[in-house]
């Protein structure tokens, strides 16, 4: 995929812009402080590791079966 493709450029620019840590201080639903988990995204031969805030109260990892995670 050519870097001069405007759609490719827009996607990579967007993902590049969200790779900085977010400043989420609390869960909008319950107010608990979030934990950040790194998620890996790949597109067009590039890979990004992006921290996502996860609420340990609303989305506890203990409720996810390990073979489905």
C-alpha cells in the first residue's frame, strides 16, 4: 500500500495520534480509576501498541474466560 494513498495516510495519521497515553482519570460509569492495558494494532505493514483505559470494576478481567481472551 503506497504511503501517498490519502486513505492510508489518514488511517496511519489517526492511529499515530492516539498512541500517546490518554488522560482518563476515572470511569465515566462508576468513577473508579482505570487500568491501562496495551492493545496492538497492525495496518499497512505498521504496528502500534496503544494504551486503552479499562475499568476494573465495570470490566473485570476475571469475568473473561482465558480461551476467549
